[in-house]
């Protein structure tokens, strides 16, 4: 048995388009319900929120690397907090990487929804596993390693072991759940600025204010605008399925 050849064949196949999954009106409603169930109740959020936090921090990291900053490390904590440490001589570049935290889970969620409904579910999961694997180099704590390795295992299983249809359905649910999670985190951020101002130093909007002198409220509004745009993008294929019922 040629293991390397078989592995490469399976790996390459994961990045090809599969049959577009048939998602009925009822299944789409169940997917929306599953997304809410993952992102709203405290019990499920305790675990799914870790994936949302990882996506948030990877947004900071990707923005930092693509803007020429030095990425020192990423820490993920089990209380859903995280830290991405970068070094830059440019305030503009630092602000750029600081911005791309809260919007990224929604953007990834919208991409997952489109991929899942378009027959690219396995490709989305295979790509995610590669990105997560690359991030292992920058993780600086055990909790971060544990969360990321678990996410890699789940994504790889969907990409290489599950059927294309199953991978597509799960990708849609994960995408919708990340979109819901993005709204939840935005509400939490807003609450920090309105009622929990003792925690302002943990807020990306406040850090952006410190770096640019632009008020935190403007940054929160910009986060909200990008998240709303991601919801609008994701809602196009979802609404098309729901409207088929009429």
C-alpha cells in the first residue's frame, strides 16, 4: 500500500467540489436552531465559544502578518479570553490588526455557509485544518494548544472521513453558529463600554481608541457594520432555501 500516495489523493480530493447538498426548508430551520443552540445557552457556549475565540484571535494574527508585523504569540484561555501579541513600528498597522478580531468570526461564518451550500464543505474544513495547524507554531499556552488540536481533529475528520453531504451540512451549521457568536460577542463588548467600564482595558475598541484617538463607539459601529455585512452575505443562500417553502 502506497500510504503517501493515498494520503495525497485523499488530501487533494478534499479540495474539490462535491455534489451540492440538498438542503430542504425544514433542514435549514433545523440548522438555524442548531446554530443558536451552540452559541446562546451557557452550557454549549462554554465549549463552542472557545472556537469563536480562536477565530477572533486568528483574525488579529492574520491581519498582523499580512500588514508586515511580527507575530510573537497567541494565547487562548478557557474563560473565552485571548491575546495575540504583535510588534510593529507603525500605529496604522497595529490598529489594522487590532480591528480584525470581532468581525472575523462573522466573515468566516458567512464563508462557511456559502461553502457548505455550494458543495465546498470538505474544502472549507480541510482549509480550516491547515490554518489551525499553522497556528500551532504561535500558540504559547496549553489551553490554546488543546483547543486548537481538538478543532484540527474535528475539521480533519469532516474533510477526510465524512461524506461530502455531511461535511456540507455541518459546515453550514458551524457557519451560522459563528455568525450568531459574532453578534453575541458584539453585545458583550457593548456591555463592557456601557456597564462594565472597569474592564475597558480588555476591549479592542478601547485599545483602538488609545492607538488612534477615534472614539470607541465609532469602532464598535464599524465592527457592527462588518458583522451585519457578513450576515447579509450569508443570508442570501439561506433565504433562497427558506423562500422555496412559499
